[in-house]
């Protein structure tokens, strides 16, 4: 393995309990050692952190990622940062490949935008800089009152397609929903392939935001406001039947997304693609959360291979399903850490990627 040259003077690398293998891989690339610390829970499940080396005036890099026990992971991360802050650390950089609560970035059903709360907590805990990979919503970077670098894993996934998918020239990049069309277009343009979009959904009970719900009966009487004006009739939302826009017959179908958690949407899309004539189906995503019974559903589905990066630990899921493959992106995180520590430009890491990735 080729080491990245870096001067470790003035630098401390710490890791929580979320993904020890990733932390080990990053430090091997950097040819630095992981500093000593303990993160454990008391009998009443309070998180206790002890930094066993001096961090005074040093740049501290905390490696932690979102995983199954997400709330404990968040508390570990916050307390580690606060422990370094109160010990007079120079700069605290969070290396958080999968940002916890990143999916909760939109208001739904009188809820809250939880990611903004987590972002405020992270900054308050002492983080000066965040390194993450493929945020669910890129606009969410505005929640953070500190520097944040949202790295892209697409070059690694594209390289996997080129090297490990035989006859990938006969493939089509598939967006399993119109929301994923921009990402699919970005992949297709770089691979010089066609694109297909799955539109519509199976009939099911729709989750409705009650704050903007329409009246039960759009009659004239309940459309008249207190000032006497008449509102336009509010039509009920109806999901169109599932259809595939684009030719997938006799082709390899490659679905791309930022994460795979509940695999039901991927499995449903795979059945549609199989019915439309795709002879091989792949699902590629950056974050392989694969919760609940995802391995079993994948194993029983028409999907031939699920390819995810190691931003999230999924070794147990791989043992349960042989279709899951892993792409290592630790070198990307290591290079980002090296460039930040050496005060170099990060633009090199964003070459040949687009905002749609």
C-alpha cells in the first residue's frame, strides 16, 4: 500500500467506536498512529470519554461515522470533541463519512429539521471543520457554522463499474425515482451510457403533511375564506402507475443513489427492470446502511449485486448476503485530512465530479 507523506507534528488522530476498521485504514494510508483514547458507557449508559494524550495546541482529527447505534455514536462524537475543546486543542476536525441525521433535512408532518439541531450541537461541541462524503442534501451544508467539505465517492463507484462489470458498455444507468435523475445523469455522462428513469409508485397509503392538507370535500362552502374570497379547488395527490422512461430491454441496469437503507424501493425497481427485459441488475450507493432484514430482501430479489463503500460498517450484512460488495474509500478521507493539515487546496479531490453527484 502506498503511504501518503505527511508530517504528524502538531496532529492527533482519534477514533470513536463506530468504525474501527475505517479508522485503521485511514491511519495506515497516512502512515501515522491512532492516538490513545477510551470511549465507553457507565452502568447507566452515560458516555464517558478519556483522551490519554495531550492535545494542547494540536490539530485533532476525530474519525466517527453514522452506524446502527446512531444516538450513542452522536454522543460519543460530541463528547470527544468537547473533551478536546476543553483541553485547549488548536483545531478540531470531524472526519464523519456518513453524517448522522443527514436525511432529516426537510420539514415533515409538524416535525423538525433535526439535522440543523445536530449541526448546531457539533459546532457548539467544538468542531471547526467537518469532512463528510455524499450528504443526502447538499444544501444542508448551510446548517453548519463551520467549514465543511462534502467529498464525492462517485469516482470510486465509476471505477468499479469499469473494472468489475463485464460488458458495462451495454449498460444503462437507472434512476429509481425522478429525484435521483440528476445523479444518474452525472454517472451516465462520464461513462458515456444511456439513462432510464423509473416514474410512479405502487398504490399505498400516502404520508401527508397535515399542515397543508386539503379539505375533505372541495365544495364551495369550505373554499370561502373569512374575507369572502374563494380559494381554488385543491386536487388530491395521485401517484401515477409505475413506468420506465428509457430503454432497458436486453441491457445491464445499474441503479445509483446516495444510500441504501430500506431496500424495498430498490427491490421494487429491480422487479420492474427485470420485467422490462434487463438481464443483469446492479445497485450502487455510497452509504450501505442496510438495516433490518435488508440482506435477506436483497438475496431474494432480482438484484445481482449491491455495491457500497465502506463509509458505514456492514460486515455482518455481507456475511448474510453474498451479493453485497464493498469499495474502499479510505484513501479519499486520508488525502482530505492530509491536505487540510498541510493547508493545501481541496479542489483536486473534486476534479471530474459535478454538483449532481
